[in-house]
């Protein structure tokens, strides 16, 4: 949530600030599955690829909003962003940060699909269709 003095460096615009550092061994979480995350039912509709679901629900999320939702069909996954997600961020910034979260989530999803040896094609959608407070982001067709 930090603001910067300079919003542009050469031709690059400021997007988000990340902090990196090395913590002490005892400061690291011992069991990532104890992290506070949405339930499996909240993020994943359908029975397809449950081993993928169990891994991707731990994707990182700015301010822990976890705006992703997946609906599975016979041979594809529909990926949505929750357009009404509440957050500690100013309302005018929620969509911006949740869009970054969707990119992080889709990166996790692609890593897990690849690890589990699924072949897929990603089809990105324009973010202009909102259905039941969901914005369709992408479709992953499995082959």
C-alpha cells in the first residue's frame, strides 16, 4: 500500500511494490496448509482436477483477497474474478490489485497443470462480461 515519489522509471510505470528479504529459519511457516485460505468449495465448482484445486488454492494474494473462482466442465476450466470482493484496500484500487492476483493465480495454475502432466490451451477473455458478480478471465481447454 506504499506510495512512491516517482511513478515512472524510463518507459516503465510503477505497478506494485514487493519487499524481499531473508528471514530467520524459525520465522518461516512450517506447514503451508495451515494458511488461512478460502475453502475448496468457495473457489472450485465441479469435480474435475481436484489434485490441481488442492494445490492452487494456496496461490499468493495481495491483501489476502483470493478473488479467483474456477468452474470445471468436461474438458475445460473457466476462470473468474470476484467483482464484489471486499478488501482493506481503497475501493478504487480493489480491481487493480485483484487483477494482479488473477495473474498470480493463473501462473500457479499453469505450473500445477504442467507438473501434473496436463496439456492445455489458455484463452484469455476481455474483462467486460460480469455474471453474478463474476468476471470471466480465461478458459483453459485440456487436451
